[in-house]
C-alpha cells in the first residue's frame, strides 16, 4: 500500500506531460461572466501564468505537479526544460496580472473553491522547498497567493452550508487541501478557519444516504468529507464519527463505494472524471485507513478499497487523449507522492 508506481521513467513522463500542458492554449474551457465586448480577450491576456492545460485550475495543479516532481526528482529527464518553462511563467509581472484579476469583482468567486485550493497547495509547495528556484518562483507568486489566501479565509469563515457535489464545487475537498497547505506554512489563522468550517458543516453528519457516483464525478462526496474530518478529529473521535457516518459500510449497499466504478470511455471528458474518481477515492481510503485505530471494523476494508482503487486509477493516467491527460497526472502523483 505504501509502494509507488512512480519510478523515474513514469515520473519523467508525467513531468513532460505537465510541461506540455501548461504551455498549451487550446482547446480551452473558460467559464466566466462577460459584461461587454471589451472583456472578450484571449485567456492568456487575463491569465498569463495559468492559461494552459484546458482550464485555469488544471493549469494550476499541473504547475504544482511539475514543481513537486522537480523537488523530489531533480535529476529526471526533462527537469531542465521544466525549470525553464516555470521560469518563463512564474515571473513577477505575469503573477501580478493574475493577482490583479482576483482583486477585482470577478475574482471574488471565480474558481472558488477548487482552483483556489490548488493555488494554495502550489504556494505551500514552493514555500516549503527552499531551493533557489523555489524561492524565486514563490516570491513571484506571493501577490496572487496572498489575494486568494485572504479570499479563501473570508469565504470559509462565513460559509454556513457545504457543497456535497462530486465535482469542482465540493467544499470538503478544497478545504482539506487548504487546511494542509496552511498547516505546512504555519498559517494558524487559515488552518483554524478551515477546521472550524469542517466541524460546522459536518460534525453532526450521520447515516449517509447519498447515491454515488454521478456520471461526472471525480470526487466521492462521502469519502472527501471523511478525509476532511480525519484532519480535524483525533483518532478516537474520528473513529466514532466515521462509524456513525457510514454505519453499514460493509453491506451490499456500499459495494459501489468500496469497489472501483467501471469506466466505459476514459477518453470522454466525463469518462476521464470517473477515471480520476478511482485515484481520488484511493487517496481518501488510504488516509481513512491510516486515521482509524488498529482493530476498527472498517480499517482493513479501507486498506483493501484503497489498493483496488489505486490499481484501477493508474490504468487511465496515460493514453486517453487530452481530455484525460490535462489533469489526471496530478491526481496520480498526489496519491503516490502527497505534497510538501
């Protein structure tokens, strides 16, 4: 369960894919309110750093992927090219344009919470690395990271209700990412706000009855919520909460959660979501297993489910076109390497 598929050739392939993705402007998926013809400008005009990889949030986390691999495997084939591309993107001038957008009225909501969460993961990765390159890129990114850190803090401190979707709007997923990032860089205010939100949204949840997955899910609402709660509860409290949340997890009703979902067309955009669901479920199950005490009735179930989903998810990482490859590598690397 603790082994990795990321040998150096596989890691180099992920790195090369990420580097190509962050430079690729088309096709692009750009969902934004436009109020005049003057606002119809190329994506890279508004977002000179994160215009590639199909959409803003994917470009952010593919950038994180490149940084993570350079940090852990600096001798990989393609490392010098990757560093040069990051140098060309993560400049003070370009990052300031990104920051200015998010200071404005459109930046109050756009890409919240998923894109914001990955941006703060990237920021924390750079700030905790300590290399000369990382210090330079971190300094350039700092204005944007500050804006989105403050935006996230203001939002998570007051959001009364969660979003339990299996896609980008899921609040538990983004809040878990940001909580880890805040703890990594010693941002106690942001970490506390995330933990308080988790308890506000989910402390009383029990007897989960959702139907999973939807056709477009790349997250499990039940498992990302559980993964968030294990971050804010001690072992005994989490075990009690999880047992109450999914009291019949070992019954036939939840076979669909315990076992990977078949993917009919992994090259289809929504098919690629279901491919990613296997990867995200794998890291959720792994974290849940590690958070449960020895002897808990669901611990071995969680271990078995984590490995089954990991095996399934890795089958789809390469070879299924841009709809899949613009983002799946991030989830695979996060599963096997984590962050920070």
